[in-house]
C-alpha cells in the first residue's frame, strides 16, 4: 500500500479523534440511559464507532503513519 500525503495523514488523525469522541459519547449515553431500547441503540453505536476507530488505527499501522 502506498504512503499517505501529509494532508491525508492530517485528515486521518482528525477522523481518529472524531471516532474516539463518538465512542466515548455513545458509551457514556449507554451507561447512563434507563430506557432499554435507547440503551441498546447507544450500545450498538458504541460498537460501530469502535469498529471504525480500530479500522482507522489498522490503516495507520499498515502505513506506519508515514507521509510523503
């Protein structure tokens, strides 16, 4: 796989931050929600965003976080 440009690396870092925040917020809402249906929604949201975060991290690792 080719290396990232500096701009792509910055965008990837921005996406990482956004997904990390989404995981934290979804987890918080799930933990503090009393309605079972809404709690389930936020738990699924947490899983989805965690998957996105892990995928982005894997992409960074595969590229060694290097820009050209």
